[in-house]
């Protein structure tokens, strides 16, 4: 067993750390306030290869492993979790979904642009009445011969306003339950596709989240991904990898808050000494350090499972469940260590605390991760 990163992994991590410090940190408070993430920053992430980290270079990707992906996600998330969710959705949901299950034509047409950041992707599963209960979705795609007729509403869609390509999961035969679901590639300009207003959110405010409406959208047959009826399994398999990315996002949020709290506690004085010398603060730091290290091991194990070709449904669910809890608990502690300063925007920890909450909700809530884990361990 080897707990050390390779030299290549260290270089990749340092490149992401450098980018986060020089390009993401300036303006992160403003992006949170204005709820706007500039296009040129997405382009810069694309230029560095962050939009297609694991994609084969023959499709324009960086050809890196999942360990590299989580290292990049952690570093971006320490500074700006809005940036990292744009990266996460594009990489582990959209690019992965197309590379693993798409046809060669679909890969040439869409993946090559998504992997370089020329295109941005969105993944559309959730609906107003079907979030956790994803098989209950109502969006329908009726087979009309050489095209499908798509109707329905998707909500909470990350990159909803900025994407060029949308992977949409829809019901083609409601009598077949989860076996009557398909995944489709929708282009932003298709007739009958409408983007609703941006949600005003608690956290990851730089990332845009929208409701999408599909009114008689004609989707060419060749835009279906995979075999007829494979869309639900496509979504579940893709989300297993996505949860590794969100676990790494939660890790970065927790680690970022810890680093700020440690630094602050060594500078701020109370009762004649730096506050880190008060045991109540020192013990908080010890708990944070320990839990973050445990969290990192779970994230790395899930990434390693994926790289080794092992089943990662459970390790990704465990990583997301645990690390998101650590992120939520310790960002609250980081605010506490900062005292009053923790409550204002300039010190960054209040934003990290707000951003942490979403990691317990999206890509399957914590309760859903427990369903995935428990079903698998009971089955074994
Ligand atoms: N791999 C392959 N197949 C799978 C699978 C997996 N990981 N998980 C389930 N399936 C298959 C099952 O084997 C079953 O097939 P059979 O009928 O042939 O046996 C079929 O799919 C239906 O599975 P279940 O009976 O387990 O379905 P369920 O209705 O009980 O739901 C669930 C299972 C795990 C709760 C699932 O609905 C789920 O994951 N819900 C959460 C949805 C979610 O994560 N949404 C995220 C949206 S994207 C997002 O959030 C992005 C973002 O924010 C940035
Ligand atoms: P519900 O399913 O209504 O759940 C409400 C509560 O009930 C939760 O606590 C849940 O855990 C609990 N619950 C539900 N069922 C059970 C059960 N069986 N056992 C125990 N507890 C249960 N979706 C996408 O498809 N694409 C995206 O890009 C995307 N981005 C998002 C971005 C943001 C900022 C947000 C807020 C959401 C995003 N989502 C996206 C949607 C997200 O995946 C869903 O919000 C999430 O899956 C939960 O669904 P829901 O909101 O309908 O909650």
C-alpha cells in the first residue's frame, strides 16, 4: 500500500492550486454576490485541461486518471466551489457519460468540444416532482420513427443557463418503469427548448442553476445515448462517478476552511496569547485535521476503485456521505474560530459554510447515499 502521491500527481495538484490562487481567488466574493461566473474563467479552465480531465486525448481531453481529477477538484473547491461544480458536472457527468456510453459520432460531435471547454455541458435528471425518487420522472420522449418528441420540465440544472449540450433523461415507455427510460443529447438551440430564470441560492452562488422546459422538442434518433431503455442505468452509473467529484468538492471546502481557521488561530490573540493556545480551539483544529484526513482517504479510495476498474458504487456513496458531513460540520467550526470576523464575507469562511450545505443535497442526498450503501451491503 502506498499513501504517497506520484510526482505527476503533485505537479497536477500544484497547477490546480496555483490556478485557484491566481485566477479564482480574486473576484470570488464578487462572483458569489453577483451570482455570475464569467465565460473567460471557464475558458481558462478549459485551456488548462480542467474541463476534460479524464477524457482520452484523442477526443481532446487531458487523459488523466480519477486521482488527478479529485486532486484538481479539491484545490479548486478550497477557493471556489462554484468553479468546481462547473468542472465536476462537465467532467464526471457529461464527458464521462458520453465517453463511456456514446457512439463514435456523438463523441466526435460533442465530446471533443466539451473536453476542451469550447462547449459546456449540463446533466438533467431532476424534476419538480422527482428528485431523490428519480424513476418517477414525468418528462416524456415519445418515439416518432426517426425522432423522439420530448416534453416536460427539469429543474435544479447546474450550468443550465450556460450549457451548449444537455444530457436529458426522459421516460419513453412509462409501463416499463426504470427500463423505459432513455438519455438524450439536446442542443441549446433546438426548437421548443426554453431556459427558465436563475435560482437565487444559499451557496455555490456563482454557479447557475435553472429550470428547463421542453415543449415538443424533436430529438433526432441518433441523439439517444446507448441501447433503448438503458437511460436509468446510464444515469446511475454516471452518478456513481459524479459522487466522487462531489466528495472531492466537499473535501476541498472542508480543507479550505481548515487552512483559513488554522492560520487565523495562530494570528488572533485573546487573553494574552494566540487563540490556538486555548485548548478549546486547539481541539477543534485537531478534530478538523483528523476528520479531513479520514475524508481524504475515502475520496482517494473511491477514485482508486474507479481507476482500477473496481465497482465504485459503494465507495463513491460512502465518500460523498462522509465527506459532505465533515465539510458541513467543520465549516461551521471554522466560522466559530474566526469569531465575528467569521460572519463577514472578507474572511471567506462564511461562504465555504454556505457552499458546504449543497454537498449533502445534490447528486443524491445523504439519505440516498445511505440507501445505496445499505442496499449493497445487505445484498452482499
Ligand atoms: N448501476 C447500474 N444499475 C443500477 C444502479 C447502478 N449504480 N443503481 C440502480 N440500478 C438499476 C437497478 O439494478 C434496477 O434495475 P433492475 O430493475 O434491472 O433490477 C434499476 O436501476 C432501478 O433501480 P432501483 O430499483 O434501485 O431504483 P429506485 O427507484 O429504488 O432508486 C435510487 C434508486 C438509488 C434511490 C436512485 O433513484 C437515486 O440515485 N436517486 C437519487 C437521484 C440523484 O442522485 N440525482 C442527482 C441528479 S444530478 C445532480 O444532482 C448534479 C448536480 O447537482 C451537480
Ligand atoms: P426530495 O427528493 O424531495 O427529498 C426531500 C428530503 O426527503 C431529502 O432530505 C431527502 O433525502 C429525503 N428523502 C427522499 N426520499 C427518501 C427516502 N426514500 N428515504 C429517506 N429520505 C428520503 N439535478 C440534476 O439533475 N442536475 C443538476 O445539475 C442538478 N444540480 C443541482 C444544483 C443545486 C444547487 C441543487 C439545489 C440541486 C441540483 N440538482 C440537480 C437536484 C438535486 O440532485 C436534487 O435536489 C436532489 O437529488 C434531491 O431531490 P429533491 O430536491 O427533489 O428532494
